[in-house]
């Protein structure tokens, strides 16, 4: 009787576990420490899934086509943006950094450039690609980062409040990790 009970419990536990099958979606920004790319790649390799890297340009917003079938983006301030080449240049440089970092890794990856509010854009893409997990980095310390957080809020916090899928936040400040490991 105990063996039967144990088998039933194991079966129920296995059924309640969700298998991580979809790709890992990774939010990336210019100048972000490589630890986010590396940690996401290591996790994707261990799970046997692909990576989808996404850069969200906050200076642009989504515009719905008249027929509602597709969307494109437009600059928030048309006078403040030189050319669409600036957006493509930023995306291209991020793509190059990812390619150099992952070089000969066995993990398959793609890169997508998005527009709009980062948490919403990443959430939409995660749903579209059936991502099993979203990975983002924390903000680095500094006045600029504080001002940006006041204006935009924390992407990680917004994602955790709006998502049904797990969100993994990679700490970027090595000093914070060192300080946290020293319990007094």
C-alpha cells in the first residue's frame, strides 16, 4: 500500500512541475555587463533551450497599422532623433557584442529589436515566442541610473508584477554581492 501511495505522490509531483521548453528571453541594453549574456547562455545550455535576446528602444513607440495586422515604430520626439540608422546602429552593436561573447557556444540564439516601454515590450515578446523564462539585469549604481529608475521604474519589478512566467534578475553590481555575502 505504501508503494502505491508513493507512486501516486511521485506522479502528482511530476505532473505539477512545468517543463521548461520554450526559449529564454533576455532583455539587453547598450553597455550592459556581459554577465547577463553569459548567465543566460549557461542557463539555456543546461536546459537545452534557445535564447532570444531583445533590445527595447525607449525613444520609440509602437504604431498600429491602419488594418490592424501589423505594427511599426515611430520616434517619441521626431526632432530628437537623427535617423532610424541610430536605432539600427545601437541594435547592431548589441548584436555584435552578443556574437563575440557567445562565439563558439553551442547555444542557438536570435536577436530582436523592439520599441516602447521595456517591461510591456518584453512581456509581449515573451508571450509571442512562448518563452519559458525572462532574464534581465539589475541597474548599475549611479545618479543616471537613479534618475532613469524614477522616470521609467524598474523593468524587473514591472515584469514580475505583469508576468505569469518566471523572471530571473542578474545582479550587475559586484560590490553589492560582496557586501551581501559579508554578514555582520
